[in-house]
């Protein structure tokens, strides 16, 4: 059976996954990526699937929403989750990756599929024929205008931020120690910079008072809550960040044998451990102020920065009003995928690319579209994102707050309840997959 060629716009996480999934089902794909000729405020390379914020895909625990989503994707045959696992670096209970290795693996997967043609140019109009727009929240202005004209809804936006990355050789290891929370010192996957109370007080004062790039006091609606700049968190209260990104719980400063007053954790950016990012320190500070303020962190007094933190505006559509349950624009052959739909997060972007591919393939095959179980991590997020009952729509990660409650009436602890959510979700997904051999059967590599 021959299929009509599909245009996929955007070579990020969502677009790359979508292209691979379509090709694996015998669908020819033109994958457009405007980088490196046209970049964005957040990108640094021309590589496919470049990670522009953290290098973490979040928790691997299957009894967490993020971990459940990864397991759902494994069972549905995700290409990029496999790449992420092959590019993994130590990160405790999270799946973090070597950015360059991850992008290289994705490019290898795309290149070995002969049905994918990669075209390096900017798309400024919506093409004819079946199309998946996975251009990301930093979609070029020309294409963004066309998308908003097509959907006929309001353009929404929020500010997102990335954390700085430091040179490992410039970290003072006589102060900064290795330990994951509650693990023994000298082990674990994180570096920890411990603060005394006086050091913390001086740091917070400097952080709150530092010069920002975007000179405004943000309202909560402006900021994606999972990536708030550290200075904005600190601005809500002197100890706010000490109960968040800088919490010292489960850590012991080897110099004192006691728990520090606060701590900044650093996570490896690559397998060699030559670069570390400041976990939870997304920022809107100017580069000069980042150098001054973050060098106040004990052990980073002489730190050199491979990359400073950046902040940028992201655009997303009002999905409940303008998209159907398959993320298609009603009455068109255009489907959106990735963060432009408001499903926020790396793993969620991968999931939406797979979801878009499955639904596009179903359309081309004249079969039923995908109906993921509402009990699942991604199925519940799609339902939330496309329900007309959803008001004041804002970007959201997968979470157990949008899954249907358990109906057996049992009283459970939070952990047991989440474990039950996951068990139910995977059972329901397995049952659904078994009914759709047309989508999930054995697939050859094109």
C-alpha cells in the first residue's frame, strides 16, 4: 500500500518522533527544520531534537506521572525514548541525557529511514496535503502567524527559562560534595553546594536584587510554573527557594557532619561529567549578573560558564477551543504536535509526536483515529487539552491530577494511590494496543 507524503514541520523532539513513526509505517515524510540557517532565541545548534532547557526527562519511577508516561511510550514503540535511554547520564531517579549524544542518536535514527527527507529551510506557509506542525513554542513568526490564522483562535504565550551550565573543572570539590539525597557521601549522581545561613541570606538578597533581562515583575500567569526563574521564586519569600530547588533535606555537609542550611544541586550534562547545570536555577538575569550572583554559591567562586541561562517567550494555541481530540485543526488536514499545543515537557513532546503520527497514519489508512485510554498519563493530558470544559488553558505536564479517580473506594496513601493509577493505566493501554494491530503491529524499518 502506498501512502501520500506527509510534511512534518520542525525537527525537535515531537517532529523527529513523528517522522520516524510515520516512516516505520511506510509513509514518506518531508521533515523541515529551519536551523541552522534560521535559529531561535533558545537554540544553540542546528541539531535535530536539541534540548533547549534542562537535560532531564524527569522521573523514571513508574508510580510517578512522568515515569508512567515513559513506560507508555516504550510500550507504543517510541524511538526517541529509546535514544534518551541510550544517551543517559547518572541522575538518580531521573532520566537525564548527554545532550550532544542524544541529538546525534536521533539524527542517526532519522537518517537511516530512507522514507524521511530532511529539508533545512524555513517554512513560511502551511503546505498542501497532510501536514504535522511540530515547530515548537519558538515557531518562526511567519509560520506562527499562519497557524494562528488557520486555527482562528487567540494566540497565548508564557515565559520559559533555562538554567546555566558550568565547567566541571572550575568547581571547588573541597566544598562541593557528591551525594544524592539520603545516600552516603561520595556516592550518588548529584553535586551539592552547601550554604550556611549567612551565605544563604546574602545569596538570596543578591539574587532578588540582580538586574534582569526582561524588566518586569511577572504575574503567575506569565510564567510556566515548572520553569519559573529562580529569582522569581525567591521574590515570593526569603525562604521560598530553600523549600524548593535549594532544599537541604537528605544531605550532609562533610565539612560539618550536619545538614546544610540550604544547598544548590548540580547535575551532569554529559557522560564524561565535564559540564554541570544548576538544577532549578532557570533565570532571567543578565549574563553579567549571573556570573556575579552564581559565583556566590559556595564552591562556584571561580566557576566558568559554558552557557548562561536564558529566558524566552513561548507561544501555544488555545487547544480546547481550536483542536479536536487528535490535535487536528477541524476541517483541515493539518495537525499540531509538541509544545505549541500546550502539552509542556520533553517527554510530553515526544508523546505528542507519536500521537500525531498514529492519527495521521490512521487518516491516511481510512481507519479509526487513536483513542488512548483516559486513565493513562498521556491519554488524560490529551483529554484535558482538548476538552471544551477546560477553561483558562495553560501549559501542563502530565500529572495525576487529571486522571479519573479510582473507583474501588479503598483508602490509600499517596504513593499507593499513584501506584494504583499506574497499574490501571498500563493495563488499559495494553488492552487498547491489543485491539489496534493496524497501528501497533510488527513494523519494518523503512
